[in-house]
């Protein structure tokens, strides 16, 4: 059964209730968003649907912790490249380029918007 979710940003279609549940867990569907089952006329707030309210995200390492570890790695790479460059070693340039790539990727993943629907 298909479901339609109405958010302040617009409406999204989901192929199953499980997809709506996963989107709710991920924060893509909020408690104040409205949900309607295909063929129904009544919109219901997500916070009034017991299956969604009871839904819990899977246990995993918090995203903030992973970002903190990535930032520490970027700082270590940057420091290593500076030390190598000051010693006149060409590996400093390679490490510096790796640091640039790593920090760029970190910034991209930190600021991209989550995919919806």
C-alpha cells in the first residue's frame, strides 16, 4: 500500500508504510507532518500514528562522534604534512594533498542535505 506524506516543503510518495517509518526514524518525516494512506481522504499527523511514535532508530555510533573523529584525523594529517614539509621531505606535499581531499570530503558530507523520499 502506498502512502503520501505532506510536509511544509511539499508532498512525498512512499511505496510502503515501512518506508514512512524509516523516514520518520531518520527525521525526514516529522511529528507534525501529515500522512495519508492511498485511497483514504483523511490526513493524520505522524505523531498520532502509534507505529511511528514507537519506532526507534537502530543502535549505531552517533554521527557527531564520527564527525569529531574525522576532524581529529584531518588535524593529524595537517600536522604531519607541516612537519614533513618543514623537514624538506616530499611526502609533506603528498600528505598535504591528502589532507585537502579529506577536509573537502568532510565539509561536503557535513553540509549536504539528506535525501528525501
